[in-house]
């Protein structure tokens, strides 16, 4: 059970959008986590600096919030067993590479641009995520 | 230097947004998809807020000839609805449904010092490397056959 947080989630979402607009205005880049991480894995890439800086900021922000306001400020709960996290992580990595984007790249930036590819990707992954959660929780009674 | 500083700022805003929105919390994300059980509709507000701000901001920004610290806007040009897009999105969804982590949620979750976030991100990076290797082999395999 998690608490329904419409205002915090709307505000957090607006901040995610603000970050996407900032990255486009200054760097001309889509704020997609798949593309940013993937670009760091290319040794011949010349633009690793802004990617590494973006990732550092994205990791540092929650750490700073918890350091100042305490762990309750950023709730975290995961009951998924580690082997399943590994399996799911590999599937996510493979999927977002072939789809050229994830929730941030297709979901936020792509939908904002009304990209047909992103609309198709979001409808597809929302459907398979929902089906997967239903099967795990209500067919197998798992996590 | 200025490029790195602005990217750091964008990353900080992004990570704050993810944390405030609840997207760094796998249980909250999974509950959004559990309409038949412990449903938490918050994620719809995250996506709604993010898409509205981005849509308005992009319209203002993309009117300019170029970004502040680069020579051109790097926008995706591929318009094709092809099999890799749909199959990849489907596989991503299965992984998201198992774990509750998406790439954008998992990287900020690293800052919370959670083992599960580390295991997920290491596995995700492995998956990205495997997929890129597979794509490379498929591409060069086809080329060597025709050579």
C-alpha cells in the first residue's frame, strides 16, 4: 500500500519537465535516461561530460534531500527478490535499447513532441507493464 | 565547463522531481499498475505534470535557431513504427512490471543507497550492453554474408 500523492506527484512531474526543457534549451538534448546512460557506454563518444554531469546531479539530488530532511522524505520500498531484480533489469536494458527510449525519453519528451514512435512505445510498454504486474500479483500471488 | 554545470543543474532538478514525485519508489510505481489491487494513481499525475511542462517549454525553446551551448538541436529523426520499437517497448514493460524500476527512476534511487537499486542498475547496464552487442552482430553478420 502506498499513499496517493496527487500534489507531490504533479509537482515532481513538473520538475522533471523543467529539467527536460533546461537540457533542450542549453544542450539541445532529449532528457531520456536510456540515451544518456547508453551514450556513456560508447568509448569513442566526445560528449560524455554533460552526460556524466546530468547523472551525477540525478543521483545527488535524492541523496541531498535525505541528508537534509531524513530518510522519510523520500519513501522507498522494494519487496522484489534480488534475482528477479537482476532478470528484470536485464529485460529493461535490452528493451529500452531496441525501443531507443524509456519512460523519460518516450514518455515525457516524446509525448510532449507528439512523436508517433513515442506514442506507440508508451502505449506498448504501459500495456505490458500492467499485464506483467497483474500476472505476478493476481495469478501467481507474488510480489 | 558551462555545459557540464548546466547539465549538473538539469540532473539535480530531474533527480529532485523523481524523488518528490515518488518515481524512485518501486512499490509506488508497481501500485500504479495494480488497478485490480492496491491501486495508487499518483504516476498519472507525474506523467501529466511532466508532459505539460515539457510540451510548453519545448515550444518556446525550439522556436530559437539553436540551443544556448550547442550548434544544433539533437532531435530524433526516425519516424518509422518498426518492429524493434514495439518489441523493445514490450520487453521493457515486462522488466518494469517485474521490478518497478524504469531507467529514469532507478538512477536517482542510487542516491538513496539501496542495494536493490544497485542490483537493478548493474543488470540494466548489462542488458543495454547485450542488446548493443546483439544489434552489432546482426548488422555485421548481414554484411559479411553479402561480402
